[in-house]
């Protein structure tokens, strides 16, 4: 048998980490159903954050919130599905997925996004900061929702997800309000063209391959609005939406 020497020579620069994305989801079902689904043969996630006020959770014998680690971070959880962000696709290979129990509903295209429990929000902040500390290749722009990486197909974690609060806690990206105001003044005489909006969204990371058609474009804009303009996620670019798009690109991709 030959010895494998793991200490004499070590590369210190010519590599990086597998994990480059942190992806947020909601379960759209209760705790018991979420556990059954995420520990079954079809889908999974690295972490599950329950709703401590939910009867299912309490009936399972838990009286305080805990974060459940379902899949080791070194393993590939099946949570992202068909997905694209930036220049990468099939993001299961390069991401950590967090599922949050939330009873969002979709009734014939009419969505209801109930608020997240305050303790869930604190748990997401805690877990997010911990993950980002251990995986420095996850940039703020690469903390995303399922809707961001699958525009037009997915809506989670929904309009009630506290993206701005997470940003303020050091997790993820957000725009600067002053820059938004600057672009609102710039666009007051007319909005950027559809082609220009699409190009900016692509620069930020969104998959714009389906945006040539009206339906695909609305789905793309809606995904962006669910994350950055949740007060109105109708898929129509208005002055506020356009200004936020440009403000984000100016902040995180200066010069593009």
C-alpha cells in the first residue's frame, strides 16, 4: 500500500469552495408534512426552520424553536430543481438550501403569503450569518430565493419574506434608498426600454432566457419584485421597480 501524504505540500490559492449560493424556500405545508417530504426520496434541503406557533410542531413534542439539519452541507440536497443564477445552472451542486415552514397558498394564480413568525426570522438571520461566515464565496447577490433562480415557475419564499431585515443583519443584498431616488428622477420623463431592463436583470443574475415573450418577461419582473419590491409584484415595470433594478446593479456591479 502506498502512503497518501496529506501534509507535506498543500495548495493555498488554487482552489475554492463548492458552495457559492444560499437559497431560501417556503414549504407551503405544515411541519409534519414538511418533515415527511424533505426526508423522503424526492426532495430535500439542508435545513428546515419550523413555525414554533404551529400545532403540528407542538404536537411533535417541541416547545421551543429549533433548526433542523436534514442534509450535511457537504452533500447535495435536492431543493433547487431546474435553476439558474448568474453563469451557473443546476444549483443543487453549488448551494445550501433552507426551507422555512410557511403556509403560503396558490389558488389559481392568486397567492396568499402569510407573515413569517418573528422567531423564524431571527433563526434565519442566525443560520444565514453562520453559513456566510463559513462560506465566504457566497456573495450578497448570491443569497437568493427559489423564485429568483426559477422566475415564472416558483414564488417562494414569497412577498412576506423579510429580505430587507436579513440584509440589515448582514445576510444578502439590498438597494440604497438614495440611489433609487436618483434613478427615479432620471426616469421621470420615461422608463428604460424592456431590452435595457432585461439586460440589467441579467447582469444582476437572473435567467432572462424566457423574457422574449410577454409572459416570460412578466414572470421575470415578478420574481424580482417578490424579492425587492414586495408591495407590488404584478410583473409590470413601473418607476419604482425600474429604479430599484438600476440601483442594485449600480451598487453590486458598478460600471455595468
